[in-house]
């Protein structure tokens, strides 16, 4: 109990610091600050419940009540951006008699999604323009097809109850989440505010990440005992003895997933630099904090993905020469700091293609790819649901007793074949390509930042499995990409 109270006090102080910084950087107008003040209540209530509830169901019930109180005052998409990542994604299974005994996995995040989906689907906050409410674009079709494709193959390999449970979970964290964000954002003002709220959440996680890394203290760990949640211990895996630091987790459950969230956050803060309602000085200070938070994960995949995302952000600009110079200056500053600051050479040694540190991870990924490609050609079109049980795959079992796929695309190709991987990729491409075309009509940095963030995330998917809170980030970001496209199209019609 003492450790939980101590962690909660520190987290409240860190989130309050992020709130203070966000108010001075991007929430500068009275209207924006009223929105932020309304959202901070469910954030701090949910944070406190995770450490004090001592019962998972009380934690979920009172957390949903905190959201219920603001759901009619605040846009549903903004509520998601504020609360999805303020606590870890903890699940509990509801047991029913018969079959395999399980029917549904419940978490606070899922309960909030169900609540807000009902609100948006019932007609409030819907950006539909008289078109189909549930299926409005090819992205919707591909996403629903992806869920259906998974369920068809799972039904042949598992029980009906397990398939129903998985279908509900998949629909919740994919289509329902995507639906809320894409439909609730009806104008540019909503879109910008959504980016600002998510940027605030990322700023808080960055501050938490830096604190965890420097202090060797995983702040959210006591919640597992408070809520009776069993998690796999990975403390030894997080140690960076050569640096005297710890890989940060915050609420993500894995350093690479935290890196994916913060990489998106870095690009959003870059997009907010020239916003007319933002303070450029404070935005840049926040951006520096975000970069340190990203570095605290010591995850090379998200590092490179963020740089690639920034390059896309620059290339999508109409004044490309000016932005390219900024890109070169930024890279030069980062390289100079790594060379001059103490410990910088150790970070350089971790970089792929440059350093020699963590070669074991590279070797494991190479071996995984080689073995999976060998097995893939045995079932290339539709994959295999039991490929993990193959004897050759068992040679990849790690010390934690698991086979870490470390590549979402590879995992999908193995279980779904060419067909499954094609459907999955078409989900993203059907959203990115239209937005890329619409970017020619505008030089708005917010739209460019959203486009670049999606590219950054897709690159990161090649370095991590789709676990923990990664799907929440994935489908929320996809909804934001669709909403961005529709906002540009709506503005073009008005003009």
C-alpha cells in the first residue's frame, strides 16, 4: 500500500507538470483551457482509482462514471485521447459455464469505448453528412473484412465461445475505436483539439518515462498488486547496465510500444509549432521533453520510425526547401548532442547500422525472419493458426517462455497468409492514399503531422508485436487519418 501511495503522488505531480506545460504551450485560449480542465477530471480520477480501488470492478465502474459525467460536454474523440493511455491496459476475463468458460475480456479502456461508441452511433458528434453511418469508405470495408477474416479462421481452430470473445474484443479495439474518432471529428477545430489533447497525454507519458529511466522506478507497477493483475516480469530485460538507466514503460507495457506512442506524440508537437493559437517557445520546450521521453525507451525501432516520419512531414510540405533545411539542422543538432553529452556515445552504439550494442536482438530478429519465411511457404495464401507449435519455432522460445514475434506484419503473414496481410495493409493504404492526395490542397501542418504519424506508426509495426496498448494507438490514429481527409474535403466544398 505504501509503494502504491508513493507512486500515485509522484504520478499526480508529473501529470500536473504536463498539464501546466500544455496550458502554456497549446491550450492558450479560454475555450481550449475549459476543455482541458474538463478532461483532467476523468484523467486524475482514473489515475487515482488504479492505485486506490483495490478491486478491478470498482476501478472500471467508477472510471466509467468519471467519463460518463463529461461525455455530453466534451467531444467523444477528445475523451478517448485523454484517457486511453493514462493507465495501463489491464484486462479481466468474465467466466461463464459451458464451452471453454470464457466469453469476454473487460478493461476500463474497452468499457469507455463501448460507452462512447453508443453515444456517437446514436447520432451525437457524428460527422456523416448524410452518408452511410457505419460503412462510409473503403477503409471501413477493409477494417470490417479484417475482423471477419480473423474470426472465420479462428472458428475453425477454436471453440465458438472463444471466437465470440475474440470477435467482441477485436471489434471493440479496432472498428469501434476507429468509428468514434473518425465520426466524432466534424471540423478542423475538432481535429486540432484532438491533436492537442493527445499531445498532452504523450507529454505526460514522456515525463513519466524520463523519471522511470533515471530513477530506475517503474511507477505503475504497484497497480498490478492493487488490482490483482498478473503480468510477466520483464525488469531484467529493461535494464541498460551500460548506461546506468532503465528502459521506460509508463502505461504502455513495453518500451517499444511506449516508443511508438511517443514517436507519434513528437510528430504531433512538431505539427503544433506554427499553430496560431500556440506559444512557439513553450511548444519547442515541450518538444524537447518529448524527445527525451522517446530516448528513455531505448527502442531503436521507434527512434528510426520517428525520424522517417519527420522526413515524410518535411517532404509533404509545399515549401520543401525550407523544411528540408530545418530537417538537416535538427538532425545535426541531435547528432552534435549525442557526440558531446556524457553517455551520448553509448546511445550511438545502440543505433542499428551504426553501433554494435544489443547485437543479440538483431540476431534473434534475423533468425525469426528466416524460420518464419521457411514455414510461410508451406501455407502461403491463408497461413496457419498453429504455426507456433511447429518444432522449428520452439527453438525461438526466450527466457520468459514465449516466442516474441517482434514484427506485426510477419505475425499476420504467418497466421493469415498473403490474403490476410493484403487486407491488413489495405486498411492503412486506403486511408493514407486519400489523405496524401488531399495534402496537395493544403499546407496545414496539422494534416501533415497526422499523415507523418501514421507512416511512423506503420514503420514501428515492423519492430513489435501487436500487444498491450498498441492496437488502441493503431486504430485511434487510423480514425484520425480518415477524419483529417474528410475535414479537408469538407473545407474544399465550402470554399
